C-alpha cells in the first residue's frame, strides 16, 4: 500500500492526523441548528460543532437525511484542513495514567 493511501485511510476512517499522527481534537461544543426550506429528503435540523482553532460552527452531518458509514467524517475533513497539528489544551496525551497503564510501564522493555 502506498504511504499516502495509508495516511488517507487513517485520516478518514479513524480520525488520525497525517501531520501529527494523533487523533483529531473533537469540537469544543455542539449545537442543533434549524434548517430553513429543507427539501423532502433533507434534515430539518443539523448538528454543528465549534472548532477550537477557527472558532467556526462546522456542520457535522450531511443535509441529506441518510445514514453514513463514518459519522465523524465531516468533522475529520474540517480538522484535516484547519487544525494542522494543534490540539485542545489538555488534549495532549491519549494515555490514561491509571493502574493498567502503570502496570504496562513496569513491564515495558
């Protein structure tokens, strides 16, 4: 598999940034927005998430009222172009310092 295909897969199937190799930070808050003049097969309300970097409200769903395979895809596409390698403060470590983590650290080579 070409390296770019692997990066694409990680980014759009798992939400892993190709620049930082870490998961994208989630939206800082959410809201439900009414859509005016929605067509027959479109959503009348859409969920939006606020970006920590650009401070914009980003639609987290398609306007079409259909099921999608990867629900987070709309957020990940925004994050890939906006976040670069920035993260929410406090979102620096994806390991939880708990008993299991400490046991693993003791047995690590």
